[in-house]
C-alpha cells in the first residue's frame, strides 16, 4: 500500500515527530511505501487565497497545491499526525486541509442531495496529542470536538474511511518516559491492527 503521512510540528524533538517516525518505520517494516510531507520543514504556505476559499474553485491549483494533490491521489492511506492546539491542529495543517482538499469534485462536491465526498476507497488514520490528560479532554468535551473535526468534518466528509483516531495525553511536562513508550507502542499496534491483521491492542 502507499501511505501519505502529513505531519505538522515545528520542533525536531517533539513527541509528534516521534509518532510519525514510529508509524513510518512500522508500515515500511510491512513492505509498504511511504511519502512524508513535513509541513514545517517544507515551509508550506497555509493561507488560502480568494479562489482556494471557494467550494467550486475557478482556477487551476497553484503549483505547490498541485504537488500535494498528486500525492493525495496516489495514496491508498492518508495519515495525519499533529498536536491539538486550541482544539484544532496547528495553522499550517489547517492550511493544508483548506488548500489541498479542494471542492469542485476533487476532494468533495455538491449535488442535488447535498455534499458528496469524492475520495472513496482511500483510508485514513489520525494521530493527535495534547498536554491534557485523556480524562480532562473527555470531561471537557474537547476530545469530542477534535474527533468531530477530523472525522465527520474532514476525513469522512471527503469520502475517506477513517480507520482510527488515536489521541495521546498527557505529553510534555506531565508525561513520563514510560508513558511515551506506551503511546508509541499503541502506534505500532495500530499499524499491525489495520495493515497486518494483528490482534487488537490490549
């Protein structure tokens, strides 16, 4: 299978990058191909212009967007890896979604019955993290918000099957090395579960 990994974190030593690296190593270990789009390293331009902000763009995609669209078309699996900042992904990731998931029939379109995803057949995993504990995220309903944003609001809206959304927390000053390794092991288990027929995580 061909995996497109879209990564958003500015720090080289971040937990987010470790998740991406762990995922990539795991899928490559199964013989799958991976293309990594490291948005901060690429200095991806996240601000959509007037035409890109339309549900039916009138112009051909900008050159940088066309590159991302080509990667997306070629992928069987699209994996997003980012932290949660203010109950959303970083602006650079949001900008990638805004500019690359174009309407007009590329990622989605509108017909007599309303919106229709145009990327059926593709699959997706989402990995997010926060400094809050999972309990804090659940009790505050923040986890609900981020799951809706990534699921119904983005991946599934484009017709892509969301295999799993793993959220890790806490990370940073509230986490221990053992907790971090457990998170990374959950990442490996997700790869086995979805792409190698491995047993469910315990």
